[in-house]
């Protein structure tokens, strides 16, 4: 009997050590980008049921929406849960994923991707959309809808994407291994850009609507239905950038869908002056705002949200101290780079 107990304990200890080793190896070897992987991965480190506003969509969210500013000016507990070039079918499953751990009062969804990308399978940034999400049935559904069957083995299991990174590890990889959940909670998805590239302000004249793909329209409706079924407010937006007539065609169709479902929609490309947005100084590239532009847009967006929805001010609540640490981190980063804090 004693031998049997010893043998059983040995097996248990071996399994525990194996799990710890694989978990550690995964944290070291995994790819860590601010283009979606960290946004997804560190969502799991957020204190339960503290995110009131979740911003979703493409990099137009995590580059342009300054969650530190929203906290400091409005006490808004917000998180940028987005990924580069994220199609709406992945946003739909991201929404279900975050609702396993949080009870957001409001989802703010940017609609850039259905205007810019038309393929039913979009592989350029798929890695950044998938690798930060925990394994679950929900993730398998994401894989099913995001890529063709002959490509499943390229993305599942996740380690096939980074198992050989041991020769290219950086200091950041080792820091992430020892980073506590408490430390990771101070990350809220915001990834500011600091370059400046002048852009030409567009002249918006498109009056027609259309050109949204069938797949995008189906999943936009699914997102609308999911938020209604779960008593979550939804706000559809287009973050500012030098848009085109081809893109405006899609946004006009989105506006029709929003009106049909009684969902508010704001294409902020019609409100550059309201934001005091300067096309000479406030863009990082033709698609993204820089830090200065993100502050102007975020202040405008924060006011829009507060005017439309009942979002609490969480200042002074100890459960939200990670947002204080987040704001301090962004402030320190910007000052070190020579930028004026908001």
C-alpha cells in the first residue's frame, strides 16, 4: 500500500512539474505583440467584472483609443480588446470570450475592417488575432470561421507558431515569464504610436451605400443580437483616418443597419473640427493617429460616450487601482519620449 501511495504521489508530482514547465515555456516562447496578442492575453489578468467599457475592432482601436486618458479625465474603466485587421467574425467570438470574465456595460465597435478588407479568410494578421486567446471551444470556433480547413494545422495548437523561438528570445520574453498577474493587470490594451506623418484631409461626398460583404453583414448582425440578448449597450463608430469614397460606401450601409436595429452609430470622420484634429501633426501614418491625435480623438469619444450612456466614474474605488497604475505607466512612457502628457 505504501508503495502504491508513493507511486501515485510521484505521478502527481511529475504531472504538476510538467504542467508548470509547459506553462513557463509557453509564456517565454509565445509571441508578444501589441497588435492583438497582449490585448487578448492580458485581458485574463484584469480583475473580474471591472471593465465597464470594452473597445473592439482593429488597430484603429488600440492605437487610437487612449484608455489612460479615459481613466484620468472621466474615471472610465475601459479596455482596448482589439487586434490588427480584425474581421467581424473574430470580433464576435472575442465578445463572447471577454463576457466569460467581465460584464461590460458598453461595447464600442470600430467598423474599419469590413470597409477595408473583403476576403472571407484574412491571414495577414490572423496570428495576432488568435495567439493571445486561451484554448477553449470558443477558440476552436474562431479557428473554424477564420481559416480554411487545410490551414488549421498552421495555427493549432498555438505553439506551432512559436515553438522554435528559443534562439530568438529577447529581454521582454524573460520579463513576461516573471511578470505577476497584478503587474499585467496594469496593461489596458492601448498601444500609442509616436511618429508624425502629414495626411491629406478627405472630402466626403459619398451618398450611396453598399459593398459590405455577406459574411461581414452576417457577423455584424450577430454582434448586435448578442449585445441585445445580454443587456449590453452597443455603440458603432468609425475612428478618424483619411477615409475614401469606397470606404464611405460601406459605412453608409453600416449606418442603415444600425438604424434598423436602433443602435447608435458615429462615423467620426465627419467631426474632425470637433476634435480639433490636425492632419499635419496628428497622424502616425495613413491609417493611424499618433499619440497627440489619439488624445484629441479619445477626449471627443469619451464625451460622446458619457452623453449617450450611463457609465460610472470609478475614481476612488480600490478595485480599480490597476487603472491608476496604467495611467501612470502611459504618462511616464510619453514623458520619457519627450511628449506632453494629456
